[in-house]
């Protein structure tokens, strides 16, 4: 059985302890299923054989044959097996789903707080694949927890019932059962592992490709690229189909020897039970057959080891880095000194700096470094004399509220997107931020207001509306410094003037500092300090510790 790597193993272990009650109930129900199934078929075989023997013995034997008790026992065992199976499914999947509901947020936190060069390299399809299909594979670690209990109950019931015919029947059954488990594990490790890993990889590639093309659907339609995209997606789909076929073939390779071994076991039990009565021989043979089937379920646990191991490695990679400590900055008292390309600019709280220069001179890179979206080079950033490269990822992120050039929006409502800036913000605060971003009138005119669904990446909004929504979200974040990257790009002159006037009023009221990157004269007029960059080299950024 696959053992998950350290980070994920700890998380899975924690959830197993929390869901111990449901998992124990599922294990007990699985054991009852096996006991009832073995006893049911064994009793059925005995009853049919005994009834046939009574019929062959003549009318007197038929009249003396008691069929009431066996019939009642068969009905009871059938009902018990059905009820126990239902209980196992409910308890086992309840535990699994509750555990996954806790595991996914932990994995998302790992994605959000991991090293930027690794986590930001993941595409949206790759990230969602790790949170969906990989976690679905990990579900097996919970659902199959009851399989050993089911197999244990099956082997006990099979051995006891076959021993009623002869001890040799029980010995043969136990030997065959042990061989079945060992054979299943051996074949599964050699045959099923590679197809399981391949299915996970090809499924991830298909999802990644689909999401990347779906994001560019309008452009692909305009340029007539649909057929080429469909061909690429179909190639990935064919690869996934081939991987699944190999997986099913591998499953058949595992099941075939198990079926053959079960047949040989039944024949051997019948042969050694020849000296016993016909009903007991039938009971032993059928009980052994059903018990072997219960052991087969345990042996098939190893079929998915390849997929589980591959998923575990990918997920453990997310959990390798602990989340950074939270920073609670003050709105005043922060001081900052920038040393960029040979220039040094000392800023105090409330001052305004504009960074201008041709593309590629490091303006956006500086913003992304400050908020922890890029790994700083040694000496690029210092906090109280400590290089940011030596500090935990995102340590100073709380000092800044970023409105990036490319406004990233989640698929949700306006309210949900705004509350990314402040999850505790009230509706009054949200409307205030929208007013300052000159977007409140537009939102008030919508039938659902703040609860309006904006679609994937804000597709229902115009480019200017998306930019102003991102600006309002930055206003909601309680940080000493605003970092605004092209804040009025895509706005008409009147709207730009209104946004700039509202921003100036906000800065005067909150005494926040601001660093603006822009090529437009309007935003630059807000900033008495201006730094023109000709090089992408950033010497040093020094930020003293903010007052608590």
C-alpha cells in the first residue's frame, strides 16, 4: 500500500484522526457485509443441496424437512448484507468528503504562500488539476480504509464454514486466500502502477490545455483557429483514452489470476469434502468462493497505487513550504527608501512617487517583488537591514495594497471580488471604495448590485470597469502604501479625471503613501516626486519595520 509523503501524510493522518468515528463505523459495516455475504451463500448452498437430498429420499423425507428456519436465515442475511453495505458507503464516503473539505483549503493555502518562482509557474489548469483530480485520487486513502476489515471478516467466515466439511477444506481456503492477496499486490505493483500514473498525467494535460484555450476563446474564434485547437484537444483526449485502456487492461490482468485461483480453490474444497455430506460440501465450496471474492476486493486496493503515489508527490510539493507569518501594518509611520538604477529616493508616510520609463526597466518587477510575487535577488530589498531574500516569503506583503496592470478577478460576484481586499468589509465600506474608484453608479444601476455575477475573469465587465474594480479592491486593503500600476489605462478622459480626483482626495484623507507606474500624464500629476528609469537594475529597497 502506498504511503503518502511527509506533508500530505501528516495532513491525511490528521483527518483520519478527526474522522475516526465514521471510519470505524465504515470498517465495522464492511466486516458485517463480508460476514453476511459468506454466510448467505454458504447457507444457500447447504439449503439447496439439503432440499435436493430430501427430495431424492422420497415423500417422507420431504415432509420431515424443515425449510422454514433456513429460509428465514437466508432472508435475514440478505437484508443484513444490504443494510451493512449501505452503512459502509454512507459512513466511508462521509468521512472521505469531510476530510477532503479540510484538505483542499490547506492545499490552496500552500499554493498561495509557496515560493513565487514555483507556484506562479503553475498554469490555472495545472493548479486546478492538483486541487481536483489529485485530491480525488487521495480520496482512495479514506474510502479503502474498510477493505482490510472486510477481507479479515471474509477470511474468518470462510475458514469457519469450510471447516464444517473438513479441516482440509479450511486449510486449502486459507492458503489460497493468502496467495490471492500476495499475488494481487505483486501484480498490481508491476502492472497497474504505470497506467495509473499515466492517466493522472494525461488528464492533467487535457485539463490544462482546455483551460488555456477556453480563456482565449474569443481570439481563437476571431482568427479562425477553432479546428486547430480542437485537433490539439482531441490528441490529448486520445492519449487519455489510451491511458485508460491500458489501465483497464491492467485491471483485467489483476482480475484474471484471481478468478482462476477462486475456481481452483472451489474445486479443491469440493474434492477434499467428498467424505462429508453433500449439503456441507456445498456450504464449504460456496463459502470459500464468496470469501475469496472478499479478499479480491482487498487485493484490488493495490491497483490505484500508481495514481495515488503520483498524486501524493504532486500535492506534497505544494505543502512543502509553511505559510508566511501574517503582518499587521500601521497606516502611518512607515518609511521607505528606494535605490533603483543608481538613484536613491527617501519616502516618508504619505508621500507620492511616480516611476516612469520605457518598458522593461523594472517598474512592474519592483511592485511584484515588494508584494512577494517575485523572488528578490540578494541585496534587492532590505527590511531593517535584513535582506528580503532571507525573510519568509511575503513577509512585507501586508505593507502594500497592489492594483496590478493586469486586473485579476475571480469567477464570482462583485462583492466576493471586492472582499479579497478586506474579507471583513461591510457593505458600507464596499460602496465607499466603489465611490472612490468611480464605479459605484454603475454597480447601483445593476439589478443585483454587489451580488452581480461578473463571470470568469470578469468577462461581463468592460476593460475599464475591471480596472476600476481592481482599484477599489486595493483601496479596501488597510496598508500604508498603495502600489498602482497603470491605474487609468483604458479609461476615457472624463472617467480618468474623476478617478484621479477621487484618488487625490483619498490620499489626503488617509495619509497613505503611493507609488504609481504610468505612461499617462494624469496619474503622474498626482506625484511631486518622479523617478525616470533607464535600467532594469534595482540596487536596494530598504523598509524600516512598521510601528505595531
